[in-house]
C-alpha cells in the first residue's frame, strides 16, 4: 500500500505515515499549482510526487536502520541541471558541466540528505522547474523544495517504502 507524506504548504507542517507532524519550510515565494511552476521562481509545486531515490552526503548523514528506499552516496562532483536549455535538464549531472547546474555538496548542510521527488521528470519539460527535493532544513525558506530538520527527515525515511509519495497541498 502506498503511503503519503503530507506537506501542508499553509500551516508549514509535514506529516509522515506515523501521523506525527513536524515543522517544514517551503519555497521562498510560497506554493503554486504544478502547471504554474517555473524555473527559478522560488515556488514549491503543489501535487503528489513519487519518491525516486535518496542521496546521502558521506560523513554528514547515512541511511537509517531499516530504510527500504533506494539510495546512494553523493560524490563531490555531483550536480543537478537547472538550465532550461540543457538536454539533461532536471537530471543529475557531473561537474564540470557545460550548462547551469547546482552542486549537491553544499557547505550549509541543506543537502546532507536529499529525497529526490518525481516532479517534472517524466519527461522533464524545460523551464517547468527542476531539483524539487525534500531535504534538510537550515531554518529558512527554500528555492522551491520542502525542508525539515535532519533528525526528523532521517526518522521519516525509516518509515517509507518504494512507491510512496510526497503530497504537497
């Protein structure tokens, strides 16, 4: 049975399958219908997004015991294409990269754990938004992702299974 992680974009809470709600951050510009999402707008897209995989930064976070989701370690040259003209738009890439791409290794800890959500990826439509993740909170709004405290995120990951979704409403 599919479980949904529910993100209330008005109350700024994330509720996992265990029904415990934790504070969350969303995009600096709020939330919008997915059809209105644009690259760089700072909006978090409303909708149901499948969980694709989880990325962990070595030495900063590791898969919790019992985690069932697919995962891998982030490498120093990992990035995510956010350049609408890039043939690899909204896909993982390696740096150096000939188009705009954010680095997945950051100094602020926000990407110590990255849950890759299936927003605009099947197939990606240029300029409709890239790199919509569930990641660690740094106490401020995001560029369009959802973020929670690292401990809460790791606890949540232990309760999820392949096929689960994140529902942002």
